[in-house]
């Protein structure tokens, strides 16, 4: 489905990032996998087969020049860029309600999650102008359905990404460049496992998921691959939930409300 496509994936060492990389490789794409540093590049390098179709780039999304340099090198290595997956994101431990969240954590979250994605688009789009391309940005269900557990910086960043994606989609639609967002609900990864690692924690969250289960990384990866592919050629400016029905539900669980 993605034969001869040349795609950059950020945050490739994370649980969802690794599944995306595996899927895109299986679909025939050439990949440039971006991570914050060489140690994280080694993590994903150890999990993927040795292939001339994969290159690894250390580029901190907080460093504009590192992003610019890495995108240029990736384009040279792959012979162009036809796809970008903005997958990298952070969530600080003190990200809670506005009173609890430090200004430093709030600003850093926006710097990585939003400005980092903006800079990736800024430097990738010129490479797509000649032949078109597709940008897929990982948002979250919390962009439209506020999190039951406050995380003001992360939620704000994901809402901003959806707005940015729509703006890019319209600005470049006549250039055969598409931009879409995917909004996952709770997905089981190494980073999220601690939210569900006891029966009590799981039951607290399960009652809010109509499907009654967590999402799997390969399910998100399959949707990413589809949106990057020619099969989605008429799809741009959209936000596609993959959340087990959370964003479609109107549910109030009386068991978690304070008693009068």
C-alpha cells in the first residue's frame, strides 16, 4: 500500500511509534525514524530488521536547527519526502489542573508537542510541494473530550494540534498535500501501563470506555498507514477518533460523583 513512499516518523521509539514503523515498513515504505537522542534511536533500531529502507536521526524537537538539519538529511537519504507522521509527544508528571501544573511543564509540553510538530511541518512541506504528500498528526481523544484525570498542558497541546492540522490541510489542498489527525483513546503501551496496572485502576477507567477495553498500538498504526496511502487521497482536514467509542458517548458515572 505504501510502496516507494518516503516517510518520516517522529517519536519512533515509543509504543505507538514502534508499531507505526513496523506497519509502514511492511507496507513497503522507506522510513526516516526520528527520536530525541541516539540512545532512543538505538531502542527502535534494535527492534526493526536491518534494512536499507530505514534510517535513524537524533533530533530533539526542542531544537529548531536540529530539526531542520535532520529533515534535510532524511530527504537526501530517501530521495525526497512524501509522508510525515507527527507522533512524538510528552506528558509531564506534574501535568494536572491549572493550579497544580508548573509553568515550566506547561511551556515545555507545548514546545515539544505543538511547536515541534509545527517545525516538522515547516521543514517537510517544501519537500512535498513538487509531488504532493500526506501528513498525519497524532492528537488524542482529550482534545475534544476533556480527560477525567486533569492534564491541562497535554490536553491543550492536542487541541492545538488539531487546529494546526486543519489550517495546513486547507492551505495546501491545491498542492495535492493532505493533512489529517488521528485521535486515539487509551492505548496500552509501556508509558501508559501504570494507569491500568491494578484492578481498581482499570475498573475506574474501563467504565468510561464503551468498547470495554484498551486500544492496541497496531490498531492506531493501521489507521496511520491508511491515511498516508493513496487510498485516502480525498481525505484531508479530518480528525479520526480511534477511541472505543469514548468521543461518541454521553455518559455520567454516578459512582465517581461526590455524594450530596
